């Protein structure tokens, strides 16, 4: 198992560049539902796309 590189998000923010190393995308639509892809990108390929597609159906 791969060990975590950071203990929390704030530590990641201090050591990585937003938009280069990580990205946060927010669309304010339905306030009762949150769709997250915490392990999106290269960590678990496809999870970002699934979250984006699900979010599109919640318009």
C-alpha cells in the first residue's frame, strides 16, 4: 500500500501548486447534494469523469 504524502489538505496546499498539481472545481446547483471525487486525477483514474458526469445530471 502507498503511504499518504500529506497528513491533511492544508499540508498539500503548502507544498503543491493549485491547477498544476491539484484542482478544485465547484458548481453551485442543488444545495442538498454534493458530488466529490476526492481521489480523482491520477490517483484513481476515471473518478473525476464519473463525478463530473453525475454532476451534469443534477442541474
